[in-house]
């Protein structure tokens, strides 16, 4: 309750003064709390920051090393087992050869033996072609050092044969359009 004193000024009662002081303190404490919350974060020293960054680096480096080892192991597994599918497909060819050898011990029919080996050869060639293997056709083509290996030069009078493959001594093969084995050829000069 406010009371006027003899000078005409309004004087607040003790209760009002205490209440207003508490209100002032609470508003100032809210301001101080917001300032304290901003200032609560103590300044990180250079050593602590270095230690934190070093720990993060060591963890990241360890993760990278684990990743590298895991991918190297996976790559090694892929390389060592890459031929498994091809070999599984070739096992029936071995079985066919075993049967042919067993049947041909007492056989005198040469035509039947030739036919059997021809069938096995066709089956074998079909499996390899299905895996992307193609023989090169070298004879009569211009010599190309990217796919041919010259083992001999043969002088020729025919101008059309100069610089061209006269004979393929050993066939070359492509695997998915990349040279697997170079064709060994005789080149005309």
C-alpha cells in the first residue's frame, strides 16, 4: 500500500517494496541465467582441443584401416574363387572324357571315336564361348601388334600379302573383347 509522506511523494510499504525487489531480482536472475547459460561453456584449452582432435583422428584412422583390410580380404576371396563357376561348368567335360576313354578301350570303330570326341569338343567350346571366350580370326588380316605376336617373317612375291598374316601358328583368344592370348602368326614381307 502506498502512503504519501509530507513532501508529497508516494512511499511504498515494506511489503510492496519487498515484492517489487523480488520481482526485480527474478527478472534480473532470468537475465543472468540466460547469460550464465551462454557463459556456462568453459573455454576449451588448446591441449584439450588437441587431445579431442587426436582421439577423433585415431578413431577415424582405425576405421579406415579396418575398411581397407576388409576390402582387401574380399578382393582376395573374389580372385581366388573367380574360377569356381567356370570349373564347375567344366566338370561335366571331364566326365565325358572319362566315359569316352572307358568306351574306346575296346572300340575298333574309328568313326564312332571321332564323333564322340567331336561332341565333347563342341560341348567344351560352347561352355567357353558362353563365358565370353572368342577365338581370333587372324589369317589374311593386316598384322596388328596389339593382338598378334609375329614369330616369323616370310618373304612373299604377292604384294597383297605384304604386312598381312599368312599363317596363324597358334590361335589367339579374346575374353570379353580383351586379348587373353595373342595369336602367334607368320607375317608376309
